[in-house]
């Protein structure tokens, strides 16, 4: 069991400490970022390019986003923390 999981909806104090992390493999390989609270899973998104269908006029009120999941490598105990791409998720 992973225990309590932290996510983007968890309130954080303005002065919460951050630490470096790096993403391994997948579409965001090599991306460096700063995280708070050592979350078990990171969700990385990228907007998809939209095309207008023939005969369609105006803008639509929605978009599509690619979603990629990266899971923390629990063997790494000191910064930078490492997160590996999970090709089976979501």
C-alpha cells in the first residue's frame, strides 16, 4: 500500500519546501521540475492540436489533452527524485 497520496488539489503552504525531480523515458524524458511533498505519481499533459472539420464554423468550447503518467522510483532517496514513464497508464 502506498499510503496517503498527494495530488494537485492538496492545499500547500506558500512557504512549502520544494525539491528537484527529473522524468525518465516517455514523451517528457529529461524534463526537470521542482515538486512539493514527494508525490507517488505525476501526471504530465500536452494539448493536442485541433483541426476544424469541413463545414464547421466558429470555435468549440472544448479541447483534447494527451495524458502521460510518471511514477516515482522509490529506490531514489535523495534529490533529484526520479519518475519513470508508465506506458500502461492511464
